[in-house]
C-alpha cells in the first residue's frame, strides 16, 4: 500500500475517532504531560478545520489523579481507584479545554458506562448527543466513567480501546486512530530476549484482515500487557481494530509520541499500522448486537445449525438448538455457540430461557403445542444475528 491509498481511505471517512492512551499522556513523574495534551489539542483543531467531525476518546484520568494526589502506584482497591479517577478527570478535561478554547473550540466532557450503550434507547441517545456536539463545533472528549463503574457490576468496558471501537460504531463512515506508546504492530515481540535474531522486529505497515494469526502477534508480548497506569494492551487494540474493520471502517495504530502524528497520518504518511476495512460493513444495528450490547446468556447449536448460520446466514430455529445456558429475557442479546461451546455469533432472542428450554430441538410447527402459542417461528431472526 502506498501513501496515496492511506490518505484516500481516510479522506472518505466523515468522522475521525482518536483514542489516546494513558501512557502517551503521562509525564515522567506520573502526572499529565501538559505539553503533549496541548499538541494533541492543536492536531484535533487542525482535523476539525479540514471539515472532519472529530471525537476524542481519552484515557488519563487515573494518571492525572495520581499526579494531583502525589501517588506513585495505581490504587488496588476499587473505592480509592474511583476517587483518584474523580480527581484526575477534572484535571484532564480542564487541560483539554484550556488549549482548545484558545483555538476556537470547546471540550465537551462525556463520561460513559457500559450500561449507557447496552440499552438500545440509551445507545441512540448517546449517538444523538455526540452528533449534536460535533454539529455545534465542540470536540467531545469521552472517557469511561471510572468513578461509578465497577467490574463487579459488569458495567465497565475493560479498556478505552474497546470503548473507542464502540464509539466508532455510533457514527456513519468513521475512521479510528489509536495512539499508543508503541510505533504500531510488530511482526515479533520487540522486548523478547531473542528479539532481533535472526532479523530485527519491524512494524507491519498494513494488515488486510484481523484474524487469529493477527491476534497471536500480541499474545504474551510485553506490549500487550497492562501497566500500573494503563488497563489496555496490544491485544485489546487488535480486537478493537477487528470490530471496526469488520464494520467497514479503517483503523490505524500509531505512536502518540510522534510529533504531529495525526496531521501526518491524514496526509498519507506511512506511520504505524494501517488496517484495511472489510468490503461489506455491518449495519449500525448489527454493530450494536455484535460488539456493544452485553451478553445475557448463551444458546448452543448443533453442528448443522452452526454450519448453516456461518455459511448461509439463515435464522436460528428451535430445531437447531442443543442446550441453553444462563438466564435471559425476550429481546436480550445472547451468544450463539457451536457444539463445543465456542461463540461464533450473537443475536437478539425472540424467546426467554425458560421457553427455549422447553422447545429446543423441536420443529417450528411443534412450538405451539408445547407453549400454547407460537409468536415466532425463528428463535433469532437472521436480521438480528451478527457473526463474530
């Protein structure tokens, strides 16, 4: 791929989603690197001036809070971690607003939990709000609401790479640029003891499709592991790229420490790793089903139903279901698994788990005899299935 190809891909996208990690924004003392935030704000302003809608997903609240409070180590307990994030988020948004306002823009703070995007109505409300903000010329700065979300309540995104991918799914024709502390995706672990033998590790300029072999590039590498400051890693970035490219949009992973990296990327310079979009993108509804909504349970299919859904794309019928796992209601998103328990799709179920346990393995015409009615022939309609 030459530089013209990159710039032509990016030129076609209406919205640029930029995700920046904590380690990019952290200074040597653990606090915020205000110079880098100023430079990032200047680049976002430049992007907006080209006519693009610009959205920033920014980590850094915990790092900012640690700096403000004089902490050298990320707190281990949830309450203290949330308190540090609360202090840091105020400092973080002030830093962005100070510079952006000098450039004629305003920073719009948007804090989200997974629940905000799990519910379809709230998901649409978030999308409408973000669209209104960019229409007004503001630059939304999104972060996970660390002060209220906890793992035990299953309301966290897990990392801001996943959150950025979910935000990209809210827009039509987005591009996602992930700014990390590494140059891109390497063909081998650059920190391994035998790195460089027989050939030195190099950044892959282009990845055509994110598959299992691509994900293996992050397996066990130092770059894939979270640190005391950040939660994500290369694996989470690759999974985010997998979702966004399957949705039909391009992704770039590049170093946020490179001078004017966003400007240079938009101008087509070969920096970082460019992920090609897949030719047939998912609809917004299928993006929400497959990646954004939380899963409530699982349906295990027999071999015939698994093969048919993977290759032909039909609806899932009761006769193809072997077992049911978990508790869920009609309209919930469930995992669709093969006979070995491996998830290969997700979908919106027309029946709750209690009804499905009674009708699994039955032909559609027998459903009414068992339940007393047959509201749907399909357990999950093909329009509500997203292959994973």
